[in-house]
C-alpha cells in the first residue's frame, strides 16, 4: 500500500519533521491536529464530525 503524508501547510512541519496525518490505504492516523481554518479560526465548534473533516482535509 502507498503511504501518503498529509500536510496542513504549517511551516513547522518541515522544521520539526512531522505530518498532520498519514494515510495508508483506507486508514488515516491523525496526530497533533486541530480544526483550524485558513484564517486561524476554529472550524466546526461543537460539531465533532466537521472538526474531523477539517483535520483530514
């Protein structure tokens, strides 16, 4: 299976050496991720499904 690193575009990813998520096949592992939108706002307050979608987007 192919391993896909998923980036949020944070400048710290290349400095620290991590990815927001890793996808292998149909499985996605997410770590250290918050549902933050492009303008720095929290996405999906009170809606865990919307927050999960933002974290894996």
